[in-house]
C-alpha cells in the first residue's frame, strides 16, 4: 500500500510550535494530587558513580511502554494525575490541537449557541471550511454558506471558502494537522491526518460545539492494531491498491473500531510516499478503524522540508498572502525531528497484522462494497463496461494523482504525434482537485490540461460526486469507477447503479477504454504465488534477528501467556487481571462508585442505531419519555420492552450501535431506565452519543463470549450484504458513516432478548467489573478502562451539553 499556497487570507495562526515535551508539560492537570515523596536511597549511594548510574536508569525509565497513539493522546489529555500513563480503554478529557468543521459548521454553531456560548474558547484551535455542497447555488445553500463565513469572521477563526478545497486536504497542506499532535473533525475521514503522523479522528456535532465553547471534549482510547508492511511496492502499484487490498483481504472486521499504527522497515516505508500514506490513512475509515497513523520518519521529514521551503519562498516573493509560512518553518521541523515521537519498545497492541507489499498488484474495490477487492487483471478480463469515471475526493485527487491519470493519456500521445487521445464514446469523466493549490500545481505541470483535452469535465475543488452531491451522479443501471473512498450502494447516485473504486491511473485507463482496465505499468513476477498477509508481523522465525531486549520481551510475553492459559484451565473462566498499585481513581461525590444490575442479553452483533431506536421517530419532537422507552430496541426485538426492566444492565454483542448518528439511540435506553450498556464493542458514533447524553458504556468482550458459551450457538451471517435502512432525510448532515454490517444472530437462538439471572457490577474506583454467573455459579472479574473524574463529571451533569453550560456559567 507540491504545491503553491492559494490566495486565501487566514485570520490567526501558530507562529511556532513548542516541542512535544513542552506541549505535555504545559497542559493543566485537573483533579491532580502531588504525592509526598521520601528519600528512597542513601546519599552515599548517589555519590557512588556506578550505583548512581544504575539508580538513575531505574528512576528515569518509562513506567509503562506506550504506543505512538497513546503517547499523542497523553499530550492532549487534561486532568490526568502526574504519574498516570494513559492506555487503551481509558476515557480522557481531550483538548485537541485543532478541530475542523465543514458545511456542518452552521448546525454546530446552532448547537454552540444553544449551550449559551457566545465566544469560541480558543480561536487558534478552530478551522472552518466549505467543501461538501460547493456546486449547490440555491439560495438556501448560499445563505447557509454566508452564515458560516460571517460567524467565522466574527469569531476570528481561520476560514476557507467554497472552492478553496476539501477540509481534510486543507488541514494537511496548511499545516494544521501536524506530526505528533491530535486533530479532530466533524467528518469521518479525519483519519487522513494519520498519513503525516498526526492522530486524526472524527467527532460528532455536540463534541465540536463543546470544543468551540470550552476547548475540550472526551475520548476513549480504542484498542490499537499494529499493521506491519513488508517488502516494497512494485512499479505500477499504488497506495490506493494497498488500502483497497487491506479492506478486501481483511474483511472480517479485524480492525473495526480500532486505532491503527502502520509500521515497516526503513526500506519498506521509503516505498510509500506521503501522498500514498494519506490515501491509505484516509480509507482506514472504510476499513472500520477510528484512526490510521503512520510513523514520523525520514520520508515525512523530506515532505515537510519541501513544504517549509516552498512556503518561505512564496512569502519572500509575496506570491501569496496566506499564513502557511507561519506553520511550515524549518525551525519548527528542527524541534520535531530532534526527538521524533515513536512507539516504545515493548508497547502492547490488541492485534498484529501484516501485508507484504511486494506481492500486491493493482486492485479494484466493488461493486458497491469496500469488502470486495479483486485484482485488476481478473476484472479486466470480464469486459465490464463503464459509464462514468471520477477522479475526485480527498482520497486521491492531489497533484500527484492528477499526474498519474494524465500520464495514461500522455504516454499514448507520445506515440501519436503528441495528440492526446479522447476518452471512450459514451463515457463521462469528471475531475476535481482536492484543493485549489493542488489544481494549480497540476495546471503548471500540464496535467490538468491533458485531462481536459482527453474529454474530462472539470468540477470545483470539493467533495461533490464522492458524497452524491452535484453534477455527474450515477443513474439507474450505470456503472461507475472512482478514485474516491466509498462505493456502498447509493453513495454516488442511484441505488440501482454499480460503483467500483480504484487508483487514479486505473480510473483514467477505464475512461479511455470504456471498460474497467489499467495501464501496462505493472508486470506480475513469474514466481508470484499470491498476496502474503496474515496475523503477526510477517517475519519468518528463521529470518528474524532480534536484540537482547526484544528476546527478553518475547520470553516475558510467552511466560505471561503460559500463566494466563494455566489460570484459565484451573478456574474454567476468564480470570481477574491484577491491578497496579496506582490503578485506583478518584470518584466524584455525586457519581456512583459501583453500578450493579441483572444482565439482560441481546445476543446479536452489528445491532444498528435503527435497531435501537426507529428512524421514523428520530425527528419527531413530541415523543414522550414513556413512548421512547417503549420504542427502545423495538426494531431489534418487539418483546424487549416487556422483558427488560428498570435497573437492568443491557449486554449486547459486537459493534453495538453501528450505523448513522442519532442521539435517541442513547436517550431511549436511558428512558427505559437502563443505566449501563455493556458490549463486546461499540460503534464509534453510538459510543460518542452515549457519553454525550449521560449513558454509561463498558466494553467486555469476554462477557459476551461467556454468555454465548452458556446460552447460544455460534453466530451465522445474514444473507444480506448490508442492512437495508432508510435514513431520515434530515440525517444528511450527520457525521457520514457507511451502512451497518449485516446483523448477526446465533443460529439456534430462540430468544432475542434474554433475562440471564447473572449479575454485573462495575467498580468505577478500581476500574474493574465483576460477574456472578447466576446463583451458585462462578464469579470472575476483569480490568476495564479508567473513567476519570473529569469524564464522570460530564455524565453526572447529564451529558456534554449540560456540562458545557455549567462550564460557561462558571466562567461568567
């Protein structure tokens, strides 16, 4: 698996970024206590050089190895005790480096004002762009755009108008997304920032409004998967092929709701340009992940140095009035690469996957699903006609992508007296740059004109067809191929059309030939035996050369595994994971120390928000609390209302609450007077809406597995490719998310909702859950993520909006 700055005047900008240690040190720590420390050694020991050296190494060594993701979150977490090391599963109060909103800025502004806020807390933190519906010239849309621009100017935040580019591309090319920092956006493709070592993730509108008003929201650190690349990309294979292959070949939700860290040898990572990395990180969203993070390495340094030099030259010769040069500076890069942030040796990951890049060929995704990936050669042999081709979106429409597409036509022109060939009769080919600077760079290189000469139809820099807006959408019965990121049914037009995804050069070749095809750059090796991928790091044991530290780490890991297996054999159930001496956390006076109840088990995976709360009720304002309670889980199981009782603990399978953003999926459960939901895992948007509405949730995969062992047979897949859900039209501006996976229920399960007789207790202070498997049954416990006081406070106040209102009142 560059460019000149556009003529846009920005309001405010960072002039110089502090080093990472300073960022962490400067952040206030709420609810913190400084423990009294006593002398731990004799002065004579400190005076002895050899003893002092040994003691110093023991004192200064990091207490717990952290992943790169955890390190970045550590720097942007508020309210942590001084000796607290954040880890997967922990809830944190998050103050991101930047927060971007796009066309949904006005709905966020309305939410912001409804909270009682009048002034954005930190103007430097916020970026607003207009990018989704830029072709829409209706008075209603133009009025909304004017409202957003006027609001941005009044607040003094950085603003980029319609036509300037897609928000995610702006965040990267203007230096808001910065290596080693955390940036969020009210859009699901903020994962893209990970391509340059910036931890990017999506937030919902309420989160964005909270950040505007207070500079803060909350986040739970997801499980982290390590994806190791081996080999190097062959000629003719691109970053798009890498991520299309990953989505299709690891298609069993292996990284669903995970953070991903990509790694590989220096040689391997050199074969992935920054633009390739941005494409891969962007589409980790479609792979099901919450982030997709690349290392801060020499490849990235070269790209950043170029950007800093370019920005300085444009400023020196007054070729632009933008403030890009204030963010891209060589001095800032000197600080960044003096000690680049990286994962610690011994850091633990939830999963380990590997892919050998040298065994890849060009891949195509679809039709109508990213989980279907096919080698281009196989599809090309099927003579699949195309009606429309698209070189658009933040995924693959930078100048390098436009150049790759133009090369398809230029190569033929070289053999035809310089005449650019035309696209096939009956094919429409649409192009839109990721940003105006990217388009200008393509124009200067002659690539833009080459595509126009071939018959491409230009669109303004923006999202457009990628999200089903504007010109050139797929009609019923048509086939389209696109360099964008999503191809689920109806995404780019009619639900009766077929959509494929591919690299820019494959899209261009398909437009030229009128059928799915590619250029001839890739040649399959004679000894090729298939794509090499799987679990682990992909290095054969006989080829592995490890250091003494790595050998010790491996032995300790093996011993831990042996002990864990032995305990499981002895106790016959998941066993207690020992807590560290510092694992106890403070609990606020008005927050429960323990939450206890009987388990009601809804045994299904991928229960969508529509299954939890019907879409037909989502935008009805007159639904009473009692009616909400009766509607809770109605679409999943009509009998739920009569089976579940006040005070029960609802336990469901994996990916609970997938699908679209609707806050009522959380408030309906609260209306049923269920205080806590436990699942194998949660859909990201549901997880966010839960805390935002004061519904507590805990992920305990072992509990789901144990319940299934006792009450049901293995799950069977639905025959449907995806759930058929009709979204309310008002959901258009919700956080964009793919349709939910098929709902999976056990083959022999008779009761969709079951009273188990088991009890569940969550000890908030000790971050531990305890399960009693019925009267006289075994009891076991397990550690879960910390819920620190500052996140408890959000729940105790009744949700994020009420918390923000309280913070505003305290300030005033």
